[in-house]
């Protein structure tokens, strides 16, 4: 039965991810940066128009996901 060890690994990773999200939500007001307002995020405000593109946040999320998947393959 090769199914159960893989399922166990998936559940462990999902549990760690859920714990990380929970810690982030608890301590987000104490972080030195605000996700969504990182350096590199583009905000253009005009009279009745606001354009927001979270470039810095996208790069950070991409790097974190890449590290998670690299660790997953090992």
C-alpha cells in the first residue's frame, strides 16, 4: 500500500502550512512589513481611479512557494 505514506506526507505539509498561516494572522500587526504593501508594489492613484499591482508581494509569494516545492521533492 504505497498510497498511505504519500497521504501522510501531504497531510503533514498541509498542517504545517495551516500553522504558518495561523501564525502569520496572529502576528501580522507586529511584522516590520505589511503584505500587499511591500517595496516594489505599484500603486497609481488618480482622482477617481486606483491601480494596484502587488509586484513585490507576487515575487515574495513565488519564492516561498518555490522553496516549499523544493523541500517537498526531497
